[in-house]
């Protein structure tokens, strides 16, 4: 049967995008000393707003505001009082969830069904979760009277702008630290909306400061001498540069970096469910996911069947307008990211892997890449080793569990993995062998604020989420 979905656009009227934005310092929006930059809608290339760039002097003002708020207000407040602010922020996020979700999809390009059903509810859940810890820190296992570090400098990427903000800010505030956060250059708008939420929640000025800008702003922030804690999520290259920049200082650092996760399908797996998990693992958020299941390891005896069903399923994915409620795969976040995905895909072909995408019409404007699968991939191929950070799956096969473990671990990364099998004993054995921070069993890309997340090896160090997520913000 051949049919089309009628358009089901989410209304934009719920968001009010200003023509220009300042920095959020000491509870107020102020001008930036740098050259203002534009943020665009990657699905249309329409300019959304001009955003102030924080230079080193602005970063210094923001850190000073955070320091003042830390010593005069926030570190002196009881945990129960801090918790009230966090609960208030969590409730406002819920109340304004639709507005935040629509704005996120416009600025980032991700499908509205993901921002609406995953990013924003999970962000609210993070604030609720850490609000609950604020008055119970002495029971967290970090000593009878755990103390905050001071001012946290936090730098986040563009793939989950609001959710990464929540992962960073919620545990920092719950533990009594104050924050200066830099969102990514291509996705600043929901962080600036969060600044408004802080005002609405009557958060004391200076407890949260948002400095917008590009790499140089991030560099000034992490290098600032009065920052006590650096929390970074982004690429392994920048993570390495940050580790070098803070080496020898007393700054505490947590790094959440890249990944090249194996999604491992055994012959006894429920195949249709596994196919859904493979699709979710690599096409969720256009594959702009550090823990994406970008390497499919499938047992040889079922490889043909799995691939056939996977291709059939990929043919039903709808690529297009992020604000359409039926869209599965939205826009690539930027022209730079699109160029990187194209380049690595061309390398995959040149190195001899088989490339396939379902027939799909891509919009004329904006940045788009069709869901793509590479077969016949070997360990030597660059597409098996390097992070593509796009909707591109590399398929490898294996015969025995031991071979699956060897192939899965044969990567400099170690962020996540998935195992699809009917046998609990095998799954547990595999989970023990895999060098990955998170291992999912018969599911993929599941996030919960109570569960720690973080990497091995070049995927970084430190954990975010759960009780473990408190540690990086305590003395
Ligand atoms: P990126 O280039 O490392 O950028 C991340 C953030 O750091 C951005 O805000 C960026 O600014 C800023 N930045 C750039 N250079 C800097 C410097 N020298 N000092 C301080 N800050 C600097 O990464 P991306 O390309 O945006 O994001 C994709 C990468 O992030 C992928 O590799 C992905 O795996 C990783 N990631 C990891 C996780 C995780 O939890 N482990 C989560 C999400 C993403 P601008 O971009 O604004 O210029
Ligand atoms: Mg944008």
C-alpha cells in the first residue's frame, strides 16, 4: 500500500524569538564585548537572531558575579532552600515545555517529537532529581559534610543543547556551586530562554550566568583562574586541549567526549525489536549522539535477515521539517557538520564498503543527509573507527561472543554499547567484558537522571547523572 502522511506541523506561535540577545550576567541581560554572531535554523538557513559574543572581559565579569553569588548567598544557603529553587526551575520547565521544545527544534534542527518527548522532559527530570539531593548530600557517600567547590565553568555542545545544560547546571546548583555556562555557537537560544527561567524562578543574581560565543569564549572560561571546576561535553580533541590548559592548576575537571558505540545483535535476539533498537541507536537525533550505536555488530548467521529488515524499516523513516510531528529524522545541525558527514561517507565508499540509503527526497534549503548504512565494513575502515556524528551506520559481522567483544572493544572510545540477546547469562558476561561506561540490554539510548553516564578511555572521565554525578561538584 502506498500512502503519504498529511503534514502535522507544530505551531511556532508559542515561541517569541527576539531579534537580538545579550549575555546573562548577574541576573541581567547585558551587551557583549565581542562581535555579535547569528544563529540560524538549520532546516531552512533562516537567520533567527543575533547573539552577543562574550570576550575575555565579559567572561571575567561573569565569573566574578558567580564568585560573589557563591560566597555571599548560595554556599551559605541550606540545602533545603537550594532545593526549593531547583524544584521551582523544574516546574517552570514543565510549564514552558512546549515553548522550549519548539525553540530547540528551530535552533537545532531536531524533530519536534524528540525535543518534546525526550530532551525537555528529561531536562526537567534532571532538575527534579537533583533538587531531591540538595538537602541530603551528607547521605550521598561523600563524607558527613560534603562541601561545594565554588564556581563551575561549563561548556556544552550543540546536539542536546537544553538537556546538556540541565545535566551540567542541576548537579552544580544542588551541591552549592554557582555556574558560568557557555552553550554552543549554533544553538544558544534555549540556554538564553533558561536564563529567563532563572529570572522567573527568582534565582539569586549570579548563581547562573550564561556567556554565549564560540570556541574562544569557551577557552577564556575554562582558563579563568577563579574557576574551581571545569565541566565539558564535546569532542575528544577539544577535551584534550582543555585537559592540557588546566593541567597543573587546582581545578577539578570532568570531560564527556566522543564515542563509537557497538550495538551487538546475537542470533537469538528478538530481531524486529533489535531492528527498532538499531534505528533508534543511530538515527535518533540525526545520529548527533555521543553514545550513538554507530557500529552494528551482527552475528553472521542472522546478518542477512537483520539487514533486510533494517533496510525495509529505514525506508519508512520520514526525513524533513523538524516541526512536523511525523518527522523521524530532522536537519543536520550545521554546514560544517554536514561537510564532515559527507567527507567520511565518501571515504567509506572509497575504502570499499557498500553504501545504501532509502529513496528519500531532501528539502532544497537547509542541511540534510539521508539515513545511510554501510555494509562490508572492516575494522581497518575509517568509518569503523572515527566518529561520524551523523545518521550513518557501519555494519560489521562476528561469529562468536568472544569475537564480538574483541571487535566492540577495538576502539579508542568507550562510552556505550548495546547487547541484543535472549540469554541473560550471555548478556551479563558480555557487559562485564565491554569497556564502555553504559551498556544497554535489549534497548538503546535510554536515559534516566538516576543513572550515571560517562566514558572509558578517550570518551572522557567523570560521571554525570545519579549519585555519581554529585561527586564532580564536591570537595
Ligand atoms: P566541540 O567542538 O568540542 O565543541 C563543544 C563545545 O566546546 C562548544 O561549546 C564549543 O564552542 C566549545 N569549544 C570549542 N573549542 C574550545 C576550546 N578550545 N576551549 C573551550 N571550549 C571550546 O564539539 P562539537 O563538535 O560541538 O560537538 C560534537 C562532539 O561532542 C562529538 O565528538 C560528540 O561525541 C561530543 N559529545 C559528547 C557527549 C558526551 O556526553 N560524552 C555529548 C555530546 C557530544 P563552539 O562550538 O560554540 O564554537
Ligand atoms: Mg542554530
